[in-house]
């Protein structure tokens, strides 16, 4: 294990614009009200061509913020408190599991419990819930024995950043993906690629852009990193750092909303929760103090994205495994609602969804059970199981969605809005004509509204696209599995059997 670096003393003023965790009982936690207040910080957001003055009051963003707010409230709920928080043995105070550096399997299981709660909250449609954002920083601690060779102060800076995030219960987002541009150009010729345009004694000045940035508009901070491949990356683009959402010179250009006007919880049980906002993040000479620049011009850091991403990849795959359990429950409820369990083909389709859930969940259980500490002492799930799980998840996800659609039949096409159902001249007829096997007509209608939001609507399509890109395309995952999976025991067994030296 590498020796710990000296603590870098850094001010939290840069990433915390105002006190956000001021609860007297749990000073490291904040409730939903405090979370919302932390977002009123003068950040620059453009949605549908207009400046958003207050993200907590803009309808599309506000519903997603309300959903995230309930996550923060759940930290104080006795039924979920122990799933979302841990007690710091040094201070005796609770803090969010999002900022828990795992040094044991017990710590990994604490993260698992948190992922299960956040997945249940939105059925996994929020790919960047509050429990995700610190993953890159934790990975920097895990692989400090590699990073520290080129960035001797990196560990101290990261530990300070984790401490700031933990004490303020911050919501962090990923700032990873480079903007899409002419791929014929060399990396240094891409004008939009984020880069350092000025090196100052007290920090760096950045210009350029990043894509994706899911939940950054609804979060507090983001961690800038480099996506693969980075082999030909110019030195001025080799940067890992933290940035607050309200940094001067930073603007977020959001995509069009997908759940706008879908406030009715009966007609849209999931879309009514809002959505994560994605967009292009534009840097116009944005200054980052040295204490929040974790790595710069370090070719080691620039070329180990898949290694640094291991903890994040596990969280992604674990969330998908819990989503898969929801899919299996949905498949069975469709059968129960329609009374189609006597049809062999239907049972086979449900079994396919169950298989997806069981295999994926089994991979994630095995990943934790076979976890090992890195040379820097951080416990990480088995990378081979995680990579195979991610590959299995995204390859089968479209088929599972289509299976749920096919099981539903016309139930997805003939959904009736609540306003129509409540008309006195049609309600009785609908109640009489459309009953389910184990549910009333109205309950069946609401249920298929949920399946629509899960599998068919614009938001569902965004989530499906996000899962595919978020988990890395299948060919790249196969390459990573080929590179990382240890086949030595199998090879040696064959050599021994054949007497090959």
C-alpha cells in the first residue's frame, strides 16, 4: 500500500457557494429543502433558448429536483436512513454513503443498499442519482499508486475534495464526454475539446466544451475527466478536476425536455417524477484553483480511463441489476393483470425477463464477493464480473423492453387518460368493459401507463439510449473483457493435461 500524502489544505468556498448542510442534529447531512436552496446559486442554464433564472422553479427541472429532494429527505427517514448513510468512526456523525470510500466488503454492501433505494425511487430512470457522483474521486484514491507517480499531490487534493463533499452532502455529476465533432481531425485540432488555455500560479483556466453532463443542472458540482481513447491527447487536455455548477464563465445548454407537461401521476407514474437534464457544458475561460485540479499533464492518468472507472462501472451495473428485478416484477404483473399465465409462450417470455434479472444480479453479487483491495487499499468489486455484467445488461436490454411490450399487447395502445375516464358518461362503461384478471379496469389502465413510461415514451427512449452509451458500447466492453479477464488457470490446466511446458 502506498503511503498517504500530506493533507492538502483547500478552501471549500470554490465548490460550495453557500452552506448547504446546516442541520443541527446531523451536520453532515441536508434535507430536501436545504438541497433545493443550494441550487439557487446564480448558475447559467439555457433551456429552449431562454435563461433559467431559478432551476428549482423551472417546471421540467423542478420535478426532477423534487424527486432528488425526496432522496435527501430519505436520509432522515428511519426506514431508509441506515441504507443511505453511514457513521464516521472518527467523528460519530452520519454522512452520505455517496461519499464513502470502500475499504471493506461491508462498505461495498453499504453502497449496494444505497443503490437499491435510489433505484427503487425512480425505477432506475435517473442514471445519475446522488449516490453516484463521487465515484471518480473514490477511484483516484483507489489507484493513487499509479496516479501519484506523475501527480504527487493528487491524493491529498482528492481526500480534501471527498471531505468537502462528505461534510456538505453535495450532489456531484460526471463531466466526461467530449463533444461530437469531425473524427477525421487529430485530437489537438478539435476546437471544442476542453483544454487549458492559461496556466496560472494559483490554478488553471479552461475553455472548450463537454457533452452529456447528466444531472449537472440539478447538482452542485461536477468532476471533469477524460474519456477513452486518450493516447493522442495533447497535454493541455489531460485534466481531472472539480468544478461548481455556478462557476464564472460556465454555461449549460440543455437538450429539449422529454417529460414536460406530464405532471399527472396516474397517466404517467414515472414521467411525473421529472428527468435528469443533459446538455452541452461550455467553458469560457473558467478558472479552477490548484487545490481542485487533481491531475494535469499526467500521461498515466490520461490513459487509464477503464481502470479509473471501475468503481463507477460497478455502480452502473448494480443499478441495472436492480432495474432488472423491477422488469421481472413488471412482466409477472402483466400476466397477472391479463390472466395469460396459462399460455406456454407467455410463461416463456416472462422466464426470459426473470433470467435477465437473475443472471445480472448474480454477476453483481459475485463481483462483491470476489472484491479485492487495490494496491492503495481501496476495496473494488471484481472487474471481470462487472464488465461481463455490463455487456450482458446492454446487449439484452432492448430485447427485455420489447418483451414487456409484447406481453402488454393492446394495453399500451388503448390507455385512457384520467380526465376521459372520469367523465360520467364513460366511466361506468370503461369499468364494465375493461376489467383485468386480478385488478380493476382502472388499476389495469394505471398499470399499463407505468409500462408505457418504462418502455415506450420519449423519456423511456432517452433512458434506453443512456444505458447503452453509459455502459460503453458492446464492442469496447468485449475488448476490455478480452484484455482484463485472467485466463491463466484455464490455460495452465490444459497445458498440464497435455504435458506442454
